[in-house]
C-alpha cells in the first residue's frame, strides 16, 4: 500500500492550465504488486466513478484481479491538479493515487485534455497527447499554441 504521485513535464507554448476534465478516463499500464506482471493492455479509470470494495466499507476508482496470480488490488485517486505555465518545462504533479496491490507502471495519455490560450479567452478542449506533442493556432489571439515533449513519470 502506498501513495504514488504522477508528475508530468512538457513545454507549453502560449497555453496554460493543461488538465483532463474531472470525469475523463486516465489510462495506465499496471504492474501487480505481488507477482510483478504487467497488464496486457492499458486499463482506465477516472476520479468520479467509484466501485464498492467487496467485504469492506471502502471504495476505489479501480479494482481488479491480476490475471497471473489472481491477487486483487485497487487504485484510488487522491487528488488531481493542472499543469501550469508559471512552472513551464518543470516537472509538476498532476495526480496522486493510493495503490493497494497494483503499481502504476506507465502513464498513457490520450485525447480530451483541456488548455487555454495565454493570449485570448480561447479554450482548446480536445487536446490529444498520445504522440507527446500537440500544436494548433489561436485565431483570436493570433498566436501559435502547442504542448511539446509531454512525458509522465511516477514517484
């Protein structure tokens, strides 16, 4: 059992407040804390949906058995935070999790991120970070916008 923090580093160009909507799914590769096997595919869960834990009063955002050793584990969101321009290119914590029986092995960003132009009120609401980079143009602010070298890691 332990708390795991997800840090992200990237370079923002003319955008700020990068985040996932509160009810969007987050994707990960997990590793079993018992046998060390990774999940075959990405798994997803979000901060809003909670599952009751069998035989317990608690709940979690993700509960599953390892396919290899059949040990059950759970993961719960503790908090989430946006990536801010003021600390651009510095690692920033964007989420914290409580992991029991599972470890977060790899963060797999998808689409659906939101950010706002620093030069206008334009909001970009379907930012896809699967490839690590995203670029667009803010017509209202008359500037290029982008997110580059998006990487996540755990501590």
